[in-house]
């Protein structure tokens, strides 16, 4: 059944992190979005931002998106029109993050009405997928970093990802060496610089670290620096991963056309929801490049279950919604023995308490 949107309700939620991501990142900002159809049916979505911008996202939803949405068909296909409506505020970033809450709520409404999970509706191809342990750990002392890597190894994860970008490159080398020694040669190792380097430092650092058999170097430069990524990719042998701070299918296409990227890492919320995420995944497939959804495993795993390729799921330690205790009910997605499983709850499976 297709009806029209009668109401849009939002709520800002601060989610305390059990393990802070740094001195200035001790909680996550979530904007819950509830869309009500004219027959009373509801859908639940959310927007997400780690530390900055939750109230701005909420204001954009309330002041600019909600009035435009009222009376329109309650279907995800309105995404393009909604994006065009708020594009003057920016093609991506706060606009696409806000749009994600709407898109997820509309998908949730339609899926629950049909009694389907997201993965089943998209054509589930995998009952489980490999996960990799990930952590926001650049501030950890070496002993704590090694202990974290050992936890992932012992829990059966087939891959781990750690942060790099210390002021002294020698310290990065020591930390990556210690983690590689801890996890052994059979576990995949990725590193993430979180946009900390300029081009010269990135080239030097990757050359110093490539001996540790790296699967990828993630976001070594500012995500906007397409030219820098093109030059870097031609100068190093380690695959370049990028995308958690890339917000539109158009920007991903620009990076591909510039031959600046090997692995696309869209964050389903930052790109605007399920609708644009699927377009980006198809773009990766058409280009023969890797796809590695960023964060939010309760949602990303459901999308990955429907991908033709075996897609690894990122599990940031102490950052899943269910263990943080903020959901009204478990999402149904879990990580067991290093593999993502579950994901059969009707709708998107995420509703906040």
C-alpha cells in the first residue's frame, strides 16, 4: 500500500561511548526520525554523526525537509527530489546525513509492511560474512593496542584495522609491527590514517609500512583531495581505500574516473541512506573495485548480505548500538566467531529506546 506522509518526528539522542574515541569524542550523536503515513503506519530511521552536527541535522530535518515531505508519497523513490530540494544547503554532508534519516524510515515502513528484512527484500545472498575488528585507537598506549589486537585474534576475526598517524613515523612503524606480530601472518591487516597526512608524508609513510602486508591504507589524505589521491595511488603499491567522508555517488564517480581509489567505503548514513548506498555499490561493481561499507554493522551487514561479492563487515569495538544499550530491541545482527550473522528482523531492525 502506498499512502502519503502525514508526519515527521525527530529526536536527538546522545549515546555515551563505553570506550571514548578520544578526549573530545565521548559520545555519538543520533537523530531518530519517525515518519507517519496518513493511514497511521510508521517507519523508523536515524541520522548519525560521531561528535559534531547532530542538532544541525535535526534542525535541517525539522525546518526544511519535514515541510517538503508532508503530503508526498511515503516511498524511498522520493530521495532524488528531496536531495534536489535541500541541495542549496550543500550537495553532501549535513544534507545527505539528514536525508538518511528520512530514507531509512521510508525503507523501514515499507519493509515492515511486507514483513521482510532489508537483506531478504534486496535478495539475500549470504547467511554470514567475515567481519574485521576495528578501533579508534591512535591514542592507545602500545600495550593497550596490542591487547585489543589480541582480543580480535582470539575472537576469530579474519582481519583487523588500526589507526596510524603518529607525529613520529617510527612510532607508527613500531605499532603496526607489534600488531602484525600479535595477529600473525594469516589475519588481514588494514591501516587508517583518518586524513592526517599530506601527500609527501603519505607516500613516505606507506613505503615505510607496506612491508607488513597491508590490505589497504585508508583515508591517508583529506577526502576532498582527488588530485592527491590520484598521485598517491600511482606512487604506492598498497591499495587505497576511501569513502567514509565522501557523500554522493557523483563524488565516488569522480574518484573512480580520476583513478584515485581501489576500495570504496560508503557510510550508509553519510551518503544519504540505503537508496544512494545501493547506487554506489553498483558503481563499485561496474568499475571492478572493492566495496567495504564503513561502520554501523547493524545496518551495513544487512546490505552486505545482499551483495553478490563477499563483503567484509567493519565492527568497531564497543561501538555497536546493541551493546551500547540504546535500542528498544536487539537489531538481530550479531558478530559471532568473527562473522556477521542474523539480520532477519522485519524492517531495518533498528529502533531506539
